[in-house]
């Protein structure tokens, strides 16, 4: 190490010109060394300026660590690492599949999730506040949507999240909610007074939640992650039919699309709903299957309708054996060519079996739309199935499937293509206690056992369907085996996908939350314990038949009010308790422009950061 006085010590060893010079130079060197040692401060092996510089670097490094701890984990450059949410699909023309399934999209989070990344870099501090999640619901009625949300909320609470329910109207399920989490009834006019900044994420349920999304589109809440859960198909049906008749609906479509785009994700329970809502798609649609909504509604529909009455309405005899042929929602408006493959291989054998049992068989096909062009194309298609015309009926997928399940005896799943999730129509059929015949696709055999919960055939050889119908059709009726298998299928369907559905919602929430350093981290999704829905408390409440019908009527009325409000106005207006405020919301193109501006500002910020740090210090971690 170089130090003061070293040059004087070194001079002692330098050669000299002669003896005299050597003596004088030695004396001078010794005197210089002594003087240097006297000037040197004791205990300091280096210059004071070096010590000051080292202290400055230490203080600067400490300040960087403090700033890093205060920043949210997963923000900014975290997009380059693992655990970031999958990129949104780009908007454009509506195709056969414009959305993602949870089993595919959430696979991107199977590595180190954002939560795990936050946990690995987190200091263990005491008295940290929990991660807070707001759950905005339209009501607290006794219905399937409350059943699903309450179960998900219970799982979140058990993992360490703090969940608060913000309900627009009170309901008979309030005591169930209060046993799970905090509950507040907030009038829609008072939503602007809610301090949304206290939450780390917001889950919005039902179409009534549009008012919440409108507020969260504004500063200072625009960066708060929002997930919108939509189970109603009413608005989608409305948009499909109304858009063909009135050009003015385009303003309404743009308004709703802007609200959808402001959310991190818009989540649907099956692949049918995003196809209905395709006019509003901005690339953030996600399907999380397994919701108990269809199971609940099928049960309610069956208890309020008569089998015999429904058959008469559709021109079917009491003793007819009705086989309902269903398929995948993924091919919404396409002709069901898979049906042709299945029916050509098995129709003759099924009819022969029915003839030997003195049974009259009717086939009902559930596919396509209700246009005249599709009807003509389907009639041409049926000529290749080997079925008599009198035994064929068809209903479009916009028809209420629960109405058809009221009078059918057997459900045949006629799609032979591998699917990413368990087919929702097959699950609904099982929940209606109907024997199902399905191909041995991987996603089906994962849950259904042949001869126990349903009857499976070889997807590579559709002619094996006949062996399934031999176990189903008896003399003038179905065999007892068919009824027992149908019962087992119903019991299985009740909670078959509950665990996967709950985990998918929790995992999605993990993917959008920026976990701040001051928050107590919850447990990961792998710790989810719930494997069943909260059927017991809700079914106990639902035993009061009249109150349940009132709840359903209330929900229908609310939906009608929403449709009427937005069909008559080109601009959304939300009423306050004292005044009426009108917001001029940005259009979708404005959001895209804003995104480009933010990207440019981010690049400029990084360049300034790089220029502000000397090369030997490097960028802050």
C-alpha cells in the first residue's frame, strides 16, 4: 500500500555519487524519515480523505438498500424474471379462441411466483400488516355466485390475506360472510368515498361491479390491480342480438370494452361466456372452469320444472328415450363434424339395440347458432349420420341447456378433440344426474372412471359406443346400472373441480399483486386446503324455498336495470347521494396511447439512472 513517507524510506537505498555524498544523503534521509513519522497521525494507516471517501460510499450503499426495501417487490424490471403474468393477447378480429384457460395461462406461474420471489428477498420484520384484498359484490344473496366467492374468500383468509367484502346490497347470506371476513354494505353512490388505496388488489364480481371499475380507472387508483369475475351471460346475449339492430350500441360496446380493458383480467367460468362477450374483448379474457354456478342452477331449475311438461313443449312422447348430443364450446359457430364421425360409427348400432328393447330413440343435437344458413348446413350434415330425419332435433347453443337436461335420458359427448379443461357441458350433465357417454380423453379420464361415474368409449374407435349403450338401455326403460352410475356422477360433480377452481383464483391473485416490503406475506397457493364448496351453510339457507326465489328475482331485476341503463345512454353516469357526477372516460385507443407514453418514460428514466451513477459504482440492485 502506498503511504506518506514511503518515498523517504526508499531514498535510503538509492546509489550515490561518492563517499561524501553518501554520508550527507544518509543523514538527510534519516532526518526526513523521522520528520515524516512525526507528521503521521497514530492509528491511521491511510489518508483521512480515503476514510472519508469510504464512509461516503457506505452511506450511499445503505441508502440504496433502504430505498430497495421500500419499493414493491415485482415491479419495474421484474417483468424480465420468472413469475410474471403472461402477456395479454393483442386485440383484433374475433377468432375461434380469443381467450386463455387457467390451466394454460397460469402454467407460466408454476416456476418461482411473484410471491415466492418476494418471500426469498424479504427481511423478517415483526408487526407487518397483511396483504389486503377487497371483494366487491353486488349482493349477499343465497346463490351460486355467493357460494363460490365465499369459498374462495375463506381460502384467502386461511392463507393470510385480509379480505373485506364490499356489498352494494344486503342479503340473507350476510351471516355466512361475517364468519369468514370483514363485511361492509356500501351504497353505489358512496363508492367514491371508499379509500381504495388501502387495498393491494380488488376482486369485482358481477356486472354491477362496473361502478367500482369506473372509479379504479381514475387516479390515484389506476395502478391498483383489478380482476373482474363475470358469471352472467345476459349482457353477452344482449350485445350479440342488439348490435345487429342498432348502430348506436357501438358507443355502449366501446364504453364496456374500455372498462374491461382497465382490468388485469376478466374471468369467466367457461369458454361459452367469452365467446358471447367477444365484442368487448381487449385481450385479457381468462377462463377458470369448475365454478359451482351451473351445478347450483341445474338443481334449482330441476326443482321448479316438470319433466313431462317440458317434453310436451318439445314434441316428445313420455316413453321416448332422448339422447342429447353435446360437444365443445370452442367451436361456437362451426359445423360439428365430430358428431358425424361419432354418429356414423354408432347410430345404426344404437338404433338396433333400442329396437330389440322396444324403445323409440330421439336424438337432440346441441350446437351452432340459430341462423337459417346454419340450419341448412346442419340438415345437409345429418344426411351423413345414418339417422332418420324424424328422430333428429337441433337447438342452438344460445338455448337454455338446463331446459334440455330436464327431459333427456342420456347425454352423449360427441367431441373427439383434446380440450384444456373438463368440458362444462359434460359437468353440467353429470350434475343433473343423467348418465353420460364420453370419449376417453385425458381431461375426462382424470376425473371420471368408466362404469362408475359415466360410460367411456375409445376416442380412436367411436364404434365402441355401442358397448356403453348396452349397459344403459333396458326393456322399455333404462337399466338400474345407468341410474346408479348417474347418481355417482352427480355426487362426483358436486366438488370435482372445486380444489382446482379455488387454487386457480388464488394463483391468479398472486400473479397480479405487487407485494410491498411493509406487508406480511401470505402462504403460497400450494397451502390451499379447501377441496369442497361451502355447500352446507348455503344449502341450509336455501332450504327456505320462498326466500331463494326472492333472491333470484332480485338478481334478475338488477341485471335488467343495468341493461336498460346502458342501452339508453352513450355515457355512463353515476349518482352521488347529493349530486350527479358524469365522467368522460378515456377510450380504448387512449389507453393504448397512454401505454406507449409510459414505455417511453420508463426507457428515459432508465437512461437517466445509468447516466447518474459512476461506472465503478454500477447500477443499484
